[in-house]
């Protein structure tokens, strides 16, 4: 069996946290002084050992998820070793890039971490991607625009908030400025359209809303209609 170095273990933990990764993200986040070629060899070694699986993202780029051995070692279900579907791939990729490639990095919370922090949150709502803004101690709910009309994105966000507004603890979080709704989209034009659509809805007082542009999403969502 392959003997894992502390760096290997950190890489597997990173993939478990974010559901997927790429060479560029590993280089930026974990190994900034290592070449892309060398990182690719590390990832290939872990794939050969069954600890990671690789799948095509956008040719020639690959993305990596846990392999059967990696999932078993971390106590994670084997469903996380499968290729991501046409909706889950841009969603998970968008969260990954939002959290790791911005000037102010976020950390995606695992479901267990989120429920430990917010024990009042129903488990079903904890399935949605959440990040933490360490600097401002703000909890973020991240919704990735999958390419549909701006009004559709705004309605989805409104539905997200309606479910949570029923919870007294959530309302307090919003009122105290410790919660942020993040919408990740692919272009500046779409960001403007989503902002305009959001303005047609009423939101809880104190709610922070942030739109983040991740241009790498565009090829994955281009087939869907834009507003």
C-alpha cells in the first residue's frame, strides 16, 4: 500500500472538503512553490494508488475526486468517487474556485462542521454549499448560477432564504450581520442582470448579498439560456 506523506494527506483532505480539485487549485492553495508538472505527477501517483480518480473537466484540463481508497480512508461514501453530473460539476467547481482563487480566500465547511457550528440547522439545509469568511466571522451560503435566466437565479435565492427565515437562530444571524448570501456567476453582464433581479425581491433586514464572478464557469454553463 502507498505510504502517504503529510502533504499527501493534506491533499486528500482538501479534495474531501471541496468535493473536487484541479492542478491549478492545488498549486495555488497547497503547493505554490511546486511546478504544475510536478503536481500533476503527484496527482497521477495518487490516482494509480486508487486514492483519487480523475475525470475530464474541459479538454485538456482534468478534475480529481476521491478514489475508492481515499474515500475509505476518510470514512466517506463511495458515491463521492463518481464523476460529477452536468449540474453538480459546475456547482462544485464554482464553489471551489470562489473559495480558493479569490483575493480573500474562504474555506468550505463540511456538513459536519456546519452542523457543529449551527446545531439548529436542519440536516437537509446543511447539504447546500456553505463557506466561512474567517476574517469577518461570517457564514456564507453559496449559490452557483448554472446558466439559467437571472429571474430564476433570484427566485432560487429567495426560496433558500424562505426556508431559513423560519428559524429564529438564522434570523438572529442575519440581523447581526454574520450571514452572507453569495451568488457565483460567470460574467459581469450576468452579475448585473442577477443584481437587478434580486432587487425585485424583498430580503430580510441586515442580509448581506455578494455576487462573485468566476469566468471559468462560462464554458460549463454556456449551453443554458442567459438572461
